[in-house]
């Protein structure tokens, strides 16, 4: 293959093409849009976001109720009647709370299945998050789209239900309440759910299907959104993340399908005090609206039974396009690709264009660049964490300068590829060297065909590589324009994953981007292979990589708007009358050192209260804290009886101060049966036994300071061994602590209990109630609530009335 176009032109073409792809996948320059009333306007949607995100509005906070009232008023302005749904749920996250859902309905002309528009209005607890992106943006997307939809006054067949759920951040409780207890849930045929896991970037479409996705794919394509960013591999990646959405409950509990829409970049702001209007990318908000407007118009009139299907489809998006085909094609496409590949290889050998010796040598630079790129990037990130220990402060695993590191490692991988082909291949790359990357890609697609068919679209750029290979074998002519065209699918389909993987999964997976870059380089070999000065290009890409590493270094420190997260908990152990400061931080700063000191001890002895953390985070350091007068909760054993070798307990835990959360722990050896909390059972409880992992029994997020009432059975011979942790999220507001204010470059750590005053206490019977341990086989014994009587100052006695028949 002879050189035709200069290498500089090639690099400029690829750079310009990738920039064009990036700019075209979502709406741009939308802030000052002056849209007519029948269209979605980001400016109008921002009004709702600014109102909702003035303060944190987590469940039980004062502003949470104000946001709920605001949404009711806004729905009334649209001419809609609202209704409220209140109730307790104990979801499979092990979280119990009372949710307050806000619901409205737009009647259609027929009585078919209803379309449901879904988003949640609570913000994340603990971390002082205003919730502008997560999920005021979702609420605003629905409010503005519904306003535009109603303004058109177009007739539509299906009812449209609007559901603003509560307590999504705690465990999808509001969605669970609606799906399991509201009569309208049975009428829902499809859900459109709007979410955010960051503050910027394109909005990705993810399907949640009960069976096959073919009906969903076909209807989505028919609706024709302008800016689709999605593929059938995304849902597999999504399930790898420690995330669920409200739509997950609809699928699992109600067998109802739907679409998730969420932007995930700017992940470092997720669930933090920086999830505010200033950090929200209005283009991401516009992207959400660009999905909902056409989908609302389409599904309000579509037969929603048509989204049900048994078959699955592979699908992927390209700028201004959405392509799909059946799963059944995946194996056929693979076989055809192998046949074409082998045909051209044997033809090339027959025509003496290819030789086995040169083909084998072609694997050396490819495998070398794959291995070296992945290993260098993997070890390089580990080394960076040693040089910049502050990167460990961000639990989500993506740093403020994370995009610089992606660029740096990708450019470094390209430099490695050029270096290997410079040292281990002749200056003039022949078709022999293109056999190796095609063969490796075919092997990868073979694995996909048998184990991950949702990624079956990755065969498409391989086909174009085979076409480029076959064209040369047939003609023995090098056509630079044709080669550029055949390289386009690799850039369109593979290149976006280079960024998507570390953005979605964290920089710990950036080595995957490096390997994918080297694999993509192999498919672009008809172009890159004809660069005469490969060594020079290797040095140039290396220098560019160093430039991005330097850029990342200049942005490696914290500042206002790019804050360091830190955490602090005051823990009082009521059983031993001791208190201590605790933190999750690995790197203490001046604020935490005010309380933990310069040399705090490691946090130990907390095995009885292993608090849940999304990222499996544990307390790191501890220090002795002054004792404060904290009102302890009252633990009453309302019933304690034995019958049929089962001990039945009914325990009431009531706060004596304003609290936000109870965590209940039990010895792993205790088998608990028929557990109920505030009158409800666990949604996933199958049979009588309560399934749990480890000591954690449940977490109760308190609303209106209502007590927790636990009912359960244990085996009669089992020793009751339970712990209670009562928490209030007011450490910084409590005047008895006189806490120092954080610096403006600090913020509370998300995803963990922080800024909290906690009381640890064993749950055991006390002198307040005399336990009735009567045990008989038959007849049964009826137990009545204890009746308190006046006792001496030293002891309270509860007389339990019981009657045996």
C-alpha cells in the first residue's frame, strides 16, 4: 500500500471528524433559547430547577415539604388535579421510610394502557446536596414538556400519568409505594424516567425490559428523537454500576417496561453540595427535553401493548441516526465476516500478496501495543494515586481533572502503538499486517456472539475493515479516500466508548480505554500504517500526552467549585458512656484535624454497626470526643412471648430528640422470621425468613419523628443480640457542639453518614417491661399491650395482663 495523502492531513481529518461527532450528539448553545410556547425551553425549565434547588430537600428536611408544595402548585397551574400517596415501604435496599408521592393524570380519548412520566423530587441526604441535576432537572424536564404538550391541545388516545416520587435516594421507596399499592400502577403500559448521575454530558437512553426489547426499540425509532445516544451494550454496563433507578422497581415489582434517560458526566458533583444550578450544564437539560417532547407526542397515541416483545434487538446510535437489527443476526453476521476474511486471506496467499511468515509477524506489534498500552495505563493510574493521594477523597472514582487523564492516556496509547509499529514492522506496512487486527476483532466478536450479544454491533466496523482489506487484495491498489471512508465506522462506534467507560465506571477502568484505543488503532491501520515517520509521530503523541498530564497536574488541587469532600460523625456509645469522633476520610485536612487531631488512631471496635455505603466505605480514623448531653431513644418491648418454640417480639423505638435515621443491626447467627417494620414487610421477603447480608437489618429514615415499631420472630433458644444507631444530620447546626465552618474549598462527603450526631445503644429488655415468657403448645395464649403503673423511683414495673382460655 503506497503513501498518498500526507499523514498530517489524516490526523487533521480524524481530529475534525471526532470533534464533529462530539458536537453533534446533543443540543448545543441552548441557554438563550427563545422557544415558542409549544416547544421545550431550557430557560423555562431552569426556573423550576432554581426554585427546587435553593436548599437541600432530602426526606424529612424542612425544604423537602416546600418543594412538594411547589410541585403541587405548578401542576395546578397546568390545569391538572393532583393527588398524594403516603405510606411506608421497606425496599430491597433494606431501607424503610414514609414516602409522599405527587401524582396527576391527563385523560386520553381511549381506555388503553397509560403512559407514565417519572422523576423523583427528593435530594440526596447527608451531603447538603441541592439536587439541581439529581433530580430537579428530571422534574423540570417533565413540567416543561407537559406544559408544551398541553399548550398544543392536540387530541391523544392514551392517558398520561405524571408521577413525582419521593425517597428515591433512600431506596426507591416512593416508586415501590406506587407500584405495589396504587391502583393506577396496573394501568401503566410504559414508563419514561428522567434521571441524572452527574451534572453534564449527553443524556444516555437505557431500556429496562421485562422480556425482549424489540418492541421498545421499534417504537423508540418510530418516535424519532433528534439526538439519540444509546446502544444495546449500555444496559449491560449500567447493571455493573452500584445504581438503580425508580424504573427498576417498575420492572421488578410491576413487570412494567420503560426508558431511562440520564446524563452522567461531571460525576464528581453527583450527590454533593456542588449539585447546584451553577454546575448544571444547560445543554444536558436541553438534551433531556429533546427526548421527552417527541416521545410524549408519540406514546400518547401509540398502542402501548406493542412495546411488549419476546425477541431482542441489537441497537446503536450514530449522529442523527439510530440503527437496529435482531439478535438472531449476530451469529450469522459473525459467520459471514469470518468467511469473507478467510476468503480474502487465502486469495491473498494464492496471489502471493500475503505470506504466512509476514502474517505471523504482524501479530507482534499489535499484541505488543495492546499489552503495553493496557499495562502502562493500569500501573500509571496506580502511580498517580500515590503521587496525588487527594484523588482518593472522591469516592466516585472520577477526579475533577479526569478528562485530562483520559486524553493523556489515550494519546499515550497511540504513541505506544506507533512505537511498536515503528520498531517491529517495516516502514512500509503491507496487507499482511492488517490480518492480525481483523483476526483479533473477529475473535472478540465470537465471544460477544456467545456471551454478550448486546454488543453485537461491534462487528460493523470489522466488516468495513474487511472491505478495505478485500479491496486491496482484489485490486492491489491503495485508495486513500476509500480507506478513510472505511475507517469512519470505527470512529463512530468504537471511539465513544473510549470516553464512556472511565466516565461511567471511574478512572480505575481507564486502562480499558487504552486497550480499546490500541484495538481501534488496528482497524485504522490502512491509514496509520502508511505514515512514513512512525517514530516521529510516536514522539509527537507522547509529547501531547505529557502536555495533558501537565494540564491535569495544574488542576490537581482543590478550590471553590472543585471541593474536597470530608466527613465527621460524633458517636456516643450509651452502653459504655463514651464518645468519639469518626471520619471516613483517608486524608485528613485542617477541618477534620480540629476534632481528630494530628495523629488520630485507626477506627476500630465498630464491628457491631457496619454502616451501609454505596462504595463499601468504612470509618478510617477515630479520636476521643467530649461527652454531650444527648437525649437517648426510648426502647420499649411491647410484646415478648414464646409460642410453638418461636419467640415473638414487638419493639418500639421512639426518639427523644429530632432525628433523621435509625440503623438496626443484629447478630448474623440470629434467624429472623416474619419481620415487619411500621406495619410493612420487606418487598423481597420470600417465605418467612428475613434474608440479609451481614449484621445490618434495616435503616429507617425518620419522617415527622415517628417511632420505629419492629415485629419479628426468632427461635426460642436464640439470644437476642441487636444494636441501634440513632442519627441526626445536624452536627453543624447543634449549638452544643459549636462546630467550625468548612472552608469554601471543602464539602461534606457524599454516599456516607456524615455531619451527624449518632447514639449507639444495645437493644435489650429493661426494667420498663417484664417479659412474658409463657410457652404452651395449645391452647394459644393471647397477649395484650403492657399497662404501666406507678413505681418507686428506683424501678418501673409494667404489669402485663394476659388471659388464657
